């Protein structure tokens, strides 16, 4: 019994190794890309000819755009690539837990840390893009200059919390499932799987919303300034 | 150790690649399709709006035209009805006048007919009455009546009418005495005496009998005569009667006002 | 009972106590937050998206404290620095 799929190593050459997490992630990327490619290959223009898959994708994309806009970002299309991919990746990774042998890559702290690091890098990038380098740096001195260390610590700690939250939820989900399979192999694992699906979706939503809020907080100051 | 730093780096790279892939294959096409559809729908909507406006404008135009048409129709109808009314009035008046004329003509004709009939009837009756009278008188006339007549004649002579006297006095030629009956000797004598007495001289009398006079006596000189006959009498009566009848017909003619009818017709129309 | 066993026992007990105690505070806080959010939702159903989003963000923030406890307990069990130190010390001996 292993804690995460990191420990399943298929191939190793010194520092470089090919573990279960990376392979599963590649699989996910393949599924997402090929699915998107297949559905968007021939998009219908007429209302009557829209396929159900196309409407599914349209609903997802429109919903994401709407959620991003509701948090307070003025141009949702600009952030859709990053935040949308974040959500789709986590949600797909969590939803595929209904397959028996599958181990979600989000149950590995390495993956969640990578995602949180992506957010950690993306927030300053979007902030600088929105209001310039000095403008973004000023946000760290926001209430007063004394708050600078606390702002920096909060920046680090929230990244850490982001990664550990997702990891803890997914890891505990699969762990409970594994233990239950040993104790009561019938019925109860299914209930817990259902709970795991719900938790996985909620966690994907929370991760994306938190990333959106952080980006909005970094990009919003400019709007306040121009308003004043 | 929970964190494998190579895996973290690999996952970060994987994530960036996934972002690029999904951007290329998912977001761009879907957003483009959405935008295109939005554009198309908005274009269709604007087109529909334009069409709607056009339809509205056409509808308004149609309404206006309809209204105008209604107005025209009402006007035409009014004019036509007025014309019909005046025409009817005219026709009625004409008919009334014609009827009046016809009636008056007929009345006239009737009156004429009545007059003619009356006249002829009167004449006939007159003639018949007088014929009967004459017949009766002729049949009934006898000596006594003759005598009486002569007596009356004599009386008339004796009344010494200045006219008669002058006639008798100035006559030179013998007097012609016509009677219906043959006078007796005494009677002749008496007449001769009486004339003589009036004229103051003897005057010769020529005596003739003529049944036409109907128990009468006529004394005629040149251009002048003194008559006392029933025929004359009857002639006088006849003349009087004729006059009377003529008057009667004139009075009886109905006199109605021709305007009365037209007045009533006018009330009917209004 | 040598040092190694004592460290192991202490680590495991501490991990359990950490996660047990560390969950109480966030649980109470989350319960209050959710109840308030629910009454707000009942009062203003129109503001449901905003309330829900804010609730999730707030819950995530509150949950961070529990996550720190979880991390500490994880470290105590899987990556206990003293454990490694004693092993290295014993090996050195």
C-alpha cells in the first residue's frame, strides 16, 4: 500500500524517472486534447445542427467565463486559458476515480504543488501584465509598508494551503476507499466513491475559484486606482 | 518524502503543455464559434428588427390608405345618397305635377263630358218636354183655350201699351193676323174693333191659320209683331231654363287646389 | 523502550492529537459559516451565486488551519526529522 502514485515507478534513469503520476497525467492530457480536438473538429454554426458534445463544451466554457467574470475580472477570455485548464484538469482527474485501478494524479502532493506553483507564478504575471511592475509591487505594501512581510508570507502560505488542500482531500478519498475495500468490500466503497466524486468536483471548483480570486486581487488594484 | 521535485517540475511542464493544447483545440474554436453565432444571431435580430420596422411602416401606410379609402367611400356614399334623395324629390315632384296635370285634364275632360252630356241631355229633355208640351197643348187645345187666349190677347191690346199703340197707329199696310185656329166671326170682329179703337182708324186684317203657333195669336205688321202664343212662351221658358242649367253646371265644377297634394308628398319625403 | 520506540510512539500520538484537536476549531468555524450562509441564502435567493462563491472561498480559508494540522501530522508520521536524526545517530554509533 502506497500513499501516492509517485511511488509507482515504471522507469528510472538517475534523477529522471517515469512514475505513475506522470503517466496518468499524460493519459489525462491525451484524453482532454483528443476529446477537444474531436468535438471541435467540425463545429456547427446553425442552431439546429449543434451536437450534444458541442453544447456540452459550450456550456462548460460559457460557465467558466461567467464564473471568472463574476469574481470581478474584466476580460474573462484572457484568463480562460489558465483557469479553465486548471479546472478541467483537476475535475477530470478527480472524476476518473470511478474507474477501479485509476489513481488520481491530484492525490500526489507533487502534482498539487505543481498546480499551486503555477498559480503562484501566474498571479504576479497577470498582475504585472495588468498594472505594470511597480503597480503590482505596490500591492505588497497595500495597507502600510509594515504589512510587506505578512503579505509575502500569506503569498507563500496560501500556495502551500492550496496544494495541500487538494492533496489531502484526494489522498484521503483514495485512502479511505482502499481501507474500506479491505474492511467492507461491498456497498460502502461505492458510497464513499460517490462522496469522493462530490468532494473532487467541489475541490476542483474551490481550487479554480481561489486562483481566480488571487488573480483578481492582483489585477484589481488598477481598477480601484482608475476609479479613484 | 511526499514531494518528489522531479515530478513537480514534470507536472508543471505537463500543465503548461496542457494549457497550450487546450487553448489551441478547445477554447479558441469554441469561443470563435460562439462569437460567430452571436454575431449571426445579432445580425439576424437586427435584420428581423429592420423587417419588423418595415412591416410596421407598411402596416401604418396600409392603415392610412384604408382610412382614406373609408373616408372617400363615406363621402361618395353621402354624395350618392344625396343625389338619390334629390333625384327622388325631383321625380316625386315631377310625378306629382304630372299626376296633377293628368287629374286636372281628366277633370276637365270629365267636366267637359259632363257639360256636353248635360247640355245634350238638357237639350234633349228640353226638346222632349217641349215636344210633349206642344203635343199635349196641341192635342188639348180647344176652342175654349183659344178663346181664352184671344181674350188675353185682347186684354193685352187693350192695356194700351204705348209701344203697341205706336205700332198699330203707324202701320200703313194691312196687318197680318196669324192664329193657330180659325177665328170665329165674332172673334174676328172683336179683334178688329179693338184694333181700330186703339189705332183710332180702321185697319185691314189679313187672317191666316198656322198650327205651328200652338194655340196662340200673332199680330204682325211690317217688321213688327205682337205675339201671344204658347210657342213663344215655351221658347222663353226654354231659354230661361237653359241659362239656369248653364249656371248650375258652372257652379257644380269641383275646385280643388292642386298644391294640396304636393304639400302632402313633401311631408312624406321628409 | 529505547529512544527510537519512544520517538515513534510520541510522533504517532502527537499526530493523532494534532489532527483531532486541529479539526475542532475549523469544524466549528465552518459550521457557523455554513449556517449563516444558509440563512442568507434563504433570505436572498437572488444573491445565491455570490453567497455560494464567497462561502467556498471562506471555507477554504478556514480549512487552511485544519490543513496545517494535517500537514504537521503527516510530517510527524512520514517525514519526522527527529526520526531521521536518531537513525543517523544510531548508525553513526
